[in-house]
């Protein structure tokens, strides 16, 4: 009694075949994206397949600890991936990123679950897991863009920040512009998508709900809620990770630590 | 009590100690000189003195105290390190001279910008720069002109000690003499001291009145 048309496993082959055109193009023009597309595509299929299995089990059991464990696992992977995508990173950033992304995403999900949706039970995976997933995915992008911008800005060109410090700037005065830049860059995807949402792009979640048979007006309200949650999560998480990185790369004596001290290999 | 003292400083790089056992004392009027071949850690020593690099071992004392925590920005405003290629921000020379007023430590210490504006012009004139130099874009300055901006910017902040890293490396002989004159005049006019890095023996003779630190050459 589905309100929507099933996509069968075999029919997915048609969608996959669309990628082949891109692979051919890449091979002909030697763009080198063939391998990466293949790997990313394969990962996506395997990950989603596994997720489907896990979700089905979690949804059926609907017990709190299982939902929590899945949420933490998703948060951990998101936090680590966010840091791994930056061009400069130091080991401690992984922990910072995981702690921040889990805290903010859980907090925002908690607010919306307790204050807006109020499902029973409160940890109902049907609501909690998709919300959490969307927040984590967006926070991941924000963190990696922001952190990359911040560390590149400060550490690739130390002369600027150290020039400020030498003139008597505090570490905050020396780094403030870079922090601001990091936040601006980290929020670009979120802000851009909000600007054109509904005009250029039909948001994924809303599309999904409509495909699943929800009334567009309901889907729109869900989408608006989710976008506010995303914006709040991305800005808080990007700010949090950037500030923790700031605290790690500067000492309380207003000194910018060397790459060696931070465990960074700069080329 | 010396204005700036360093006791048994050591700097260790992954490859080993680059220098060790450096002791230095700068009192009012002292004009110490730091020499040594390239790569012997002269800049590292200046950076360590003003706390931009980690102290491997030893102590740095400013008027008898080790600067820590909140005191460090104020310490750096008083013991001012001028890099060999000073930081220039986009904008005019004037913007670059005004750069430090963004920082709390200078906002507190300075009041009359007009007075400073005049003083900047005087200093630049003494070094042989025309009045419209202040309006030049920093992006078109030569390496030597950048050094002049760095030194004048530092002098305008009334530091107690100047740590100059080969301040005339990119200057012609005439301008070099003028810069020396301005800096030596500054150091003679109060409770001030100077540490000057140089490769040029003749310049060392002209500048030095006080200790000389020689880096490198020791196996």
C-alpha cells in the first residue's frame, strides 16, 4: 500500500548507466575524474545499502540506545571526514571536530524534537535519524571549508599573523580577520542554497516528501524548519571548530605555534 | 637594571641546537650588534627574544620580569621586532603606518594622531623620502622602501627596544646611512636600547656601542 512508485534494484541500473557517459568523457579527455567518480559512486551505493539495512533494523526496534548509537556513529564519521577534507590539519582537530559536530547536531535535533515535532517516543528514529543526518552532512561541509580556510590563512602565510603579533597585537587581534573569513567561507553553501531555494533548487528533503506522497504545503513547512536548523548547526559548528583550532594554534603567551609543534607537515 | 636581558638562551631545532648559552643585556643607550652567516639563526634569536618563537631554554627578562600571558602584547609593543621584510597590508604607506593603532595596546598609549602624522613625515624626510611617499600604494614599494616603512612604523610607536633584522639589507648606501642616523638618534634620546643584525663589518663598526653577539662558526 505504498503511496509512491517503487524503485527496484534492477531499475537502479538505468540510473547508474547515466554515469557511464561521464566516465567515457573523462577517459576521452583524460580528465582523470573517472576513477574518483567510480570510487565515490561505489562507496555511495555500498554505504546507502548498509544504511538501509541498519535503518530498517533501528526503525523496527525503535529503542533509544540503538538510535543514540547510530547517531553517534554518524556524528563521528562526519566529524572525522570534515577534518580529513582540509588541506592542512593537525591531529587534535579530529577530536575537536567530532565533539563539536556531535554536540551541535544533537542539540539542534533535540530542540526541534522537543519543541516542534514532539514524536512519541521522543527518539523515534523516523524523525531523529533523517534530521540528524541532514544536519551532520551540512555541518561537515561547513566545518571543512571553514577550518581549511582558517588554517590555510594562518599557517600557510605566517608572516601576516606574526607581523601583527610583532606590532603588539593580541592573538585575537592577529587572527580575527582569519576567523571571520573562515566563518564566511564555511557558511557560503548554506547561505547560497537558502538564497535560491525554491527558485533554482527544489530541496532534497522536500522532493523526497513530495515523492513519498506528502502534500506540498506540509513538505514546505518541514523544509523551512530543516533549513533553519541547518543554518543554526552549520554556523555554530563552523564557529566552534574554528575557535578550538584557534585555541590550539596560539599559546596563551600570544605566540603562533610552529608547524612542528602542531604535528603538521607543510610542503 | 637592564631594559632587556636574555639568560642562557637556547634554540633547538629537530636537527639539534642551533645556538645555546646566549646571554645578552641591553641597558639604556646600548647598541648591540648581532652577526653571523646566513642560516645561523639570527632571525630566530630576534624572534625568540620577542616571544614569536618558543624558548628552548633560558629566560628573557624585560625590566626584570619574564613577560607572560596578557603582558606579552604590551611587551612586544615595547620590545619591537622589525622583520627583514616587514608586514605590509594593502593600502597606502600611511595606512601601513597607522596599522598598529588597530591594536588595543597602542590605542591606549597613543592619543594625538596629528602629532604622529607630522612625526612620520619628519622621519621619512630625514631618510630622504618625499612627502608624497605617504600616499604611495604599499603594493608598489620596493623591498628597501618596505624596510623603511617598517622602521618608521616601529619608531612611531615609541618602543623601548628595537630588534632590527638586517634593516638595511635592501637599501642603497645613502639611504642606509640615513636610516642608521635616524635609528641611532632615536636610541640616544632616552631610556632605549637597540639590537641590530648586520652582515656588513663597516656598518657593525658604525652602529655598535655595546656587546656583539656572533652566531655560528662554532663547531
